């Protein structure tokens, strides 16, 4: 018996044909990639706090791990550098210890959260039943 004839189904797949990209498409793609790269490197979460005559950009205090705060309060000001804008890292070493500590207090206030105060602790205290 001869093999049955195959009838093409109506849902046969067609193979996509790749066409070369135009110069305009390549340029648009590269521009989009550049914008995306720049957007990923721009961090809008900087708090600007004056230190002496300089304006120092730092990450909000609430984003710092508690271990960094402990290191800084124990005199390890180099620990601050990972939370300062790269252009401002050396500025803190040009000022006195008192000025840097005052700057940290201003940063804490500008960030809107005191050390040891977490949003979670406020939420959990609201759920506790009063007796």
C-alpha cells in the first residue's frame, strides 16, 4: 500500500527571513542602549547635605546597614565612602571630626529617619494588642 499523502495543514509555520538592519535602525538601537545604560548608572537617591563650604551627596541614611553606622560612630570614617557619591568621597577627610559628625546628624535628619528607627518596628507595634 502506498504511503498516505500528507495534506498541508492551514497552520503551517513559515520561516522568518532575517533582513539586514538599516543604518537608522542600528543607530536607534545603539542610542536606546546608551540611554538604558546611562539610566541604570544614574541614581536619583542622593541626599545633598552641606559640609563646610562643600555640598556632599550621600545615600539616604535609612539605606545604610547598621554595621556601617557603628563603624562610623567608632571613628572609621572610611566606611562612609561606600555611601558617598564618588566625586565627594575625599571631601569628608578635609574636615574635622566634629564637622563630619555634625554633617552625619544633618544627613540623618535630611533622610527622615533616626538610627534604630525602622518602619517595621512601627508597623509591628500597631499590631500588638493592648491590655
